[in-house]
């Protein structure tokens, strides 16, 4: 599923992430009840754990990708403005509550960005020809996002 663009939006801001890797995680919070064991019944062997399944399922999407110039809301901005838009979405995008919308593989998920890591990626000096001063901006940012699907309480 990698190498698919993901769109993250909240309020008036939208950022496109060119994915390198996308991992869907599903977890179910089970309640485990361990039966009591005493010296008197140890000879009968261990007792099986009792499990209560309340279907408390959490869906998280872990995204690793890059943003480059033109991935911001305007579609023509710098990689830096795309990074700033993504950080603004993470911080709430100046809106009162509400979820963030993630569009991936033609599916739309509503939820929250739990964790965001931004790593600046510059090119090799040889990529800048003989005059690196005409390339004042970074080439792009590598992004790592943990997105949790859910709704507002």
C-alpha cells in the first residue's frame, strides 16, 4: 500500500504526504482474569485464564512519508509551508475541537494525530550544482505520524 498519497485535513488546511510506508494496527483491549491457585490445587496443573472481550477495538494508522514543495494547502507552496500546515493541523488548526480527516486508499478516516515527527531532509551538496545559495530551502521533510481513528467525546 505504500507509495500512495495520503491527505490530512482539518479546518481550512490540507497537507498531502507522499507515503513510504503505511501500517494499519488494530488492537482489542481484553480483560484477563487469572483464576486463583493455591498449594492445595497445584497438583491439578495450571488453570486457563478467563477472558472478557468487550470489543474495545482501537485502529491506528502509522504513516511514514515525505512532504515536498507543493504539498501544502495552496498546492504551490514550499516544503516549509507544508510542514507548518501539518504542525498546525496537529495543534488543532485553530478550530474549536473536532476531528482530523485522513484520506488514504480512497477511504476516509476521522480521528486524531497522536504523534508527529518531522525530520528535515536536505540534498547532497552535489545536487546544488556549483551555487548552493540559490537553493535556500530544504528539499523536503520526512514525516512519521501515528493517527488514531475515533470521534470526539
